């Protein structure tokens, strides 16, 4: 039999599927077999690496099947070295696949649609569903309609007062819209949608501060600034210089 049963049992141990009676036998074998101990550590490292990627990048279709196929391929030679080589190859597939997915062509629809919402609101084609200057009232309104947290911030210290909000669809996804206005009549739109910065095309400008990454898009005199808050993609849109809108987004994100 050689090491034939141990590799499968190690797989089952790492995936937490090994029966207790076999666990005792495997642990006794691991105490005496350096090669199998190395194989166990390699598989645990692979599992930790793939778990760590969750949420950072979305795995491309077929990646998991490819890794499993590599790990279960017929052995060209016996021994732990062959198994560790397959694990290393599988890990390379995970990393390469994740990087390829991260740099895939993105949908370019969100920035122009977010700016289009600003234009529609200013033209009266996107009316408010609720008018209020109380951020708690608007948050409760969003809570009853959306499945993701919609944080409404008081921007009075920035010179903008809350006017109200509504829920509508942006790229066929429910979106929370908060509208602010300053004493000069300037309008600031904040939109919140379940999504990721990975969906966005290359920005006109980028800024990173702490855990936040800001992506700036310009359309004539209008500017849109996107950033991530958990699973929510936030965007501020205003008819103002992009650096000014970025500063508002930065201060709102840090609030």
C-alpha cells in the first residue's frame, strides 16, 4: 500500500471530513513520517491562502474545479515530493487565477450611471420619496427597503444639509440615494449600492488613505468619487472640481 491511504486521509483531515477512528491512526502515522507531516502543512497553507483571498477577489469560474483536478491527478511517481509538487502547482493556479480575475475588464457602467442619476435628479426626473433633514429618519427608511446597511451621515460640518432620499435601481440593483444641499444651492448626491470597487473601470484619479481607496471619475463639470465600506459601494456626485468632491468623500468616509 505504501503511502496510498495517507494522502487521502490527510485531505480529509484538512477538510474536516476524517472520521475519528481514522484520525487516531493518521496522527500516529504523522508522528513517525516527516514526508506526510510536510504534506499536511502544505495543504493547510493552501487552504489558508484560498480562504484569505475570499472577499479580496472573486475566484474565476472553474478555478476550484481546476485546483481539485490538479490535486487528484494520477501520480507520476510515489512519495510526498510528488504530492507537494501538485500542491505547489495548485497554489500557483489559485494565485494566477485570482490575479487574472482581478485584472479582468470591468463594467464601465457604474460611473456614468451614477453621474446620470445626478443629472436626472437636477432635471426633476428622479424625485425624492422622503424629505427629511434627520439622518436617523432616512436610515430607518432605507432599513425597511434594503438588505444592506445604508449609513447616512450628517454633513452639516461640511456645509451641506440633508434634504431627503429615495431607493431606486442603478444597474438593476437597489440603491440608496441621499441628497444634500448647501446654502449656495449646490447639490451633493450620495449613492450606496451593494458592490465592489473591482467592478469599476480605470479612474481619472485615485487616492488612498488608511483603509480607504477612492476612485474619481469626471464628466465635464461633474465629478463622482467611489469608495468601499464593507460590502457597500459608496459614491458622491456633485457639479464641482474633482478635488473638492474627493475631499467631501474623504471626510464622509472618515466620519
